[in-house]
């Protein structure tokens, strides 16, 4: 590649006295990212590294996917995953392998409306051009809905401050042919008020050992739950939970336990006892992943929720004749339904 070309990406040093004859796209090289020592002289090899990294933009991707046919987010040998499929798509566009870092690792069969990923790639076109290029090469069950260029040190996982998930239950006597991939069919009546009462114990910072997968290798099972919210809209009961982070299978075990409260197998106060006992054997079974969806990932402190600032709340939305349909993202205002909120 000609070192005097417009982009300068991967420029080759022509001699010990060679310097770039053009500005490097106005980017300020961050020494913390490149590992350069300010006291070290700019030798040709270091200068080449400076030019190369200064034109390597960082992108933030917002991704929607149907996780039914994938073995989760993370790359696994011999398996089709969301991360692996994205990395293959990016490679087709930029011509080389690129690591795509996700904000969270969704399990096999889990869906997303607002997964976030970051990557660094030699792509000098506008961010939306990358979005459209990815759309053209990705399968129809993975869609990149937005691409933004970020600071070089942006990291989708490390910068995330909270995540919001939704688990959807279809509560009627017969199943749905259309929604079988996205909602758990529960043909028996549920005591939703008891479920909401039990969920109060989840709010705050706790050791969630009782609600994590067996043989988990995480260093700490302490997590902070900010919101646990039930919404009943027609035949659909949804449980939304917001936390700074989640343990493996944590939401699915919590939801399985809450469903046992709804059926009367457990009392609302039993969930608190299970939480405090920190014994996985005392919680309910891990229920199906297909009804779980990652709604959004937050990169600012969590504060505004449901039209007002509610940092720690459990709420129950009951339907009424004036209830409007939910928004496409599931974060609509809930119409004129009655909301019961308990703050802690």
C-alpha cells in the first residue's frame, strides 16, 4: 500500500527519516492503548504502530437476534453462535479477522432486542455503511440495528453498567403456534400478586448463590438488582429485571422459583429464605431459555424507569380496558393500567 494514500492504514515505513506527509485523520493516539512510552523515541517501527492504530476506529454495535437456532453468544468450536456468525460477517467486509466483544453472553436459545458489541476494524466509511453492509451478509435472524463510532477505549462489556432482561409467559388454556419460540406456555392460573410480593426480596445487593448454575466458576456471586417488575397484558405475563450483572442461569432459576410461588407451591416469603440460604438445591428448576430476551444494555447510571426515577422498585402492572398495546421494544407506558410499586 502506498504510504501517501488517503487512509494511511497499515502504512509501511520507507526509511529511518520518513514521516507521514499527511495528518492522521485528526485522531489523537492514546498511549495507554498502544503501549507507547512517552520517553521512548519514535523509531520507524513505533511510528508505524502509531499510524496504524490511530486509524483503527472502534465501533459500537446494537444487535437484535432470534437465538433459537444458535448455541448462545460465545464462540464454541463446531457450533453456530451469535458471536461467531458476527465475526465471520465482519471478516467478509473488512477482509481480516476481527474480535467482536459482546456486553453479555446470552445462553443457547436466548433472544435479544438490544445486545451491544464492540469491535475495532479498518473501516473508513460512515458507521451506517457498516450497519448496512452487515445487514447484507448476516442471516435474517441476526440484525445490526445501529452502529456508532466510539472512543478507542470503549469496551462493550467493561463499560456496561446495567442490563435489562424480560421473561415472557403465555397464560391461557391453549398454546400459541406463533409465539412458541418466544413465550413459556403456562396453562394454569397464577397468583401474580404473590409473585410480585416474593420478588421484593430480590431488590438490592445480595449473594445470589442459590440462583446460579451448579459448578459455576465465578469469583463472586454477589449482584445488585435494581428493578424486578411484572406486567400483565392480556394473556401475557412478563417479568423484567434490571441488574448490574447476572450469574449464569440466574434469571431462569429466579423465574422458575417465582412460578412456583404463583402456583402456590411456595409462599412469597420462601423466596427470601432461599436467597439467604445460598443453596442452589432449595431453589426451583432452571426453566426454558426460549422465553428470555435481553432488552437493553445501559452505559449510564440507571435512573429513569417507567416515566420517573425509581432506583429500587418492584411493580405490578394490572390490565384495564384502556390498556394500549406495548411498544415494539416492550418498554411502552402501559396505558391506564394500575401500577402497584414498593420501594426499598
